[in-house]
């Protein structure tokens, strides 16, 4: 058996490399998807929700840590039945975040909510 480098071996090596790159890209896309990040961060979100919902409604919400699980956090706002926190998911020029509300979030012309699970919603602010 010869170990010469042939055109066929080069083609198989290139195709194998392409397949490996595609598989790595798909794994990375899944790992960094919103749903996967939210599931990994749910414990941290729930802990903050417990603290925020127990706070006095007439006072500001508890200070957000710089990170909640896999998300970098920004501002936080009160909702009538919960809170809204802005984080680093979505496009960097958009205001995106996660909302916690014990009732369906209020509809308005600049906040668009998508239900995730339980009392959790994704928000995009126009």
C-alpha cells in the first residue's frame, strides 16, 4: 500500500475539513442561541425574579448584577406585574431583553413581547 499524496486524498482531506467546520459552526450556533443561553441562565433569572418581586413596589428594583447567567445585563424597569431587564441578546443596535410578568405584559406600540415559558418573555423595544 502506497502512502503517496494523491489528488483523491487531497479532495477527501479538504471535504473532511469542511465537514468539521460546518459541524463546529452548528454546535456553536446552538450553544449561543437564546434558548440554550436562557436555559443555562434560568436559575440566575429566577433568583433575581424572587428578589425583585419581593421588593417594595414604591422603591427602585434591586440593582442588577453585571451578569445573570450567560447574559450581560443593562437596565431594569418595573412592569405592572413584574419587571423588564435589558441584556445582550439580539442585535447590538436594538434594545432587547427579558421580561418577567405574572400576567401577560402590557401591549403598546414600542414593546413587542414573545412568550418563552412560565412567566418569562423575550422583549424587543422599537
